[in-house]
C-alpha cells in the first residue's frame, strides 16, 4: 500500500521527500519538510517529529541521520519523518515559540481551529499542529517526538512517555522509552488543561509514544545527535522494523514528578549545578546577583531529586524558570 501525505507519495519499497503546506502567510506558504520511507514488508508505521521546538538541533539532526540511513528495501513497515514542525521558529531561531503568533506548539497540540476555544485559537501555530496531527500523526502505529535542549535550557539525556490507560499500549510505550537508552526515563499521565503536548495527543489516540530529549542551549553537539539517532534505531529494532537485536540499556534511572523553581527576584543568575546532577533538599544550587554583583537570592533545592532542566541564560526576571527538579524513583 502506498503512503500519501498530500502530494508526497511513497509506494512500497520507495523513499520520498517533499513538503507539506500547512499555512499561508501574506507572502507565501509555510511548508514542512517530510521524508516517507515505505518498506517492502508490512509492519509498524512509525511517525517521528522533530523541531516542534525550532532550535532543538540534536533532535532535528538525529532525524536527518535516520532519514538518510534507513533503506526502504531493508525496512519492515514505514517511517514518516516531519523534519521541522515549527518551521518559523527554526528559520527565525526563536526558542520554544513560533514567532508569528508567539505560541508554543507543544502546549496547544493538536491545535484548536474553533475560534473562542481559548486565547489564540485558530492562529498559524494551531494550523501547523492540526495539519500535522490530522495528516501525519494519525497515520502512526508508534510515535516519537525528538527534542534537544532549546536556547535557554540544559537537559540531560532523558525520555518520557504518556500513558493512555490501555495497558497493552502503555507496555509498548514503556518499552520504547527503555530502548531509547536514555539515562533518565519517565512515565507520565496526560497533562491536564492547557498543557497539550504532542505525546498527550498520541496517548489519547492510543498510540505508543516517546518524547526524547538530549541537548542544551540550542547547540548541535555531535554526541547528542548521535544519541538521538541511536535511540530511534534501537526502538526500530525493538519494533522489528530493522534487522538486529535492540541493545539492552546498562543502567537507567526512573524519575517521577517534578517541581518548577522560578526566580523570586530579577537579576543575574548563576547555577552551581548542571542538568542531570542529583541534589538534596536545602542544598544551595544557584544564586541571583543584582547588577552590582550583590547576592539578592540564594536558590535552594526544595526537595531531593535530579535536575531535569536548568534555565541556563543568566538574565532573569522575577518568575522566570530556573530549574525543574524531579523525584528519583530508583
Ligand atoms: Zn523541546
């Protein structure tokens, strides 16, 4: 059976690239680059999205590596890759947001095209999210969203999946997270309210899913891109899409729920810990100085846990994110 996404069509045994038009601007269109690899044998349909956050380059590069190396003749099932979901953010190099409507695609997924749903409904980010959701994500039997440490953040190598409530689906999600070979792994329930992510949508569609994260500060570090490609490759082995036994992870740390720590004062932030560090309750993990260098805030860990995200850019307004600290489960 052929796989069609608008005018991109891949018959069995074919690899095709092309662009999916998702929105119109005053001067042209927003077009998302897509690779379809349609294997010779029937099997899983793995959908991969990258660049939902436009400056998370290890995710984008990892997807490119996989798109180039996988051969249709050696593939069981099909692989569909959306190389850059947030094309405007990629081009303009804006962290997290689509600069056209200052919207985080990973908080409004799968888009709301009805006016009045909530602020901003129907805008260009909603069009992008909804088009990818309807025309690509819904084709998936399995789904991976590749991230990679946007401009203001430092993240350790971690993977997370969203639980669907269907135990068979959730067992596959857990296995996909395990075979991503990430150091830190997490299972989570669907985010409530407005926190609507790509993997929330996958879970609601009962599609086994993984969010994979490796990277920092909007850098393309080869090691992080390599880990990203290795995660996808190993998951594809687990799913029986390519030859070979998946690598068993040597040691993974399960993490639980987290707290966000925000700046109480505006100033210049210095972190004393890095992403992936284990901290104890009460430990001084950073300081905020005023413009003259006097300490205005000592930041202490409110609980034991692992530093999952550091907001590494020093200038902070009161309320800006400094850290996410998550429980260590094992
Ligand atoms: Zn991200």
